[in-house]
């Protein structure tokens, strides 16, 4: 293999390795962000459902007391 003046052997390979590592870092960051948003959405939904259930139960109790 012939290198141009100033060109270092293996430089291309190092650049490719850096690009691959960079892509992996970005993909991992995106995956973690998506997972975090998904978990937060699920937690919010659970809190909403729990709150709704409590409100329904309170309504039933109130109606039972009103009937007496």
C-alpha cells in the first residue's frame, strides 16, 4: 500500500472505528431516551388510572351514604 506524503497508515481505520463508536453512542443515547419517555408515560398513566379509581370509589361511598 502506498501512502501520500503526510498520510499516516491506519488513519482511515481509526476514523472508521471512531465513526462506528460515535454511531453506537448516539444509538444507545436515543434508545435510553425512548425507554425513559416510555417509562414516564406508563407511570403517568398508572397514576391517572389510580386517581380515577379512587374518585370512582369516593363517588360510590358518597352515593351509598346519600341513600340512607
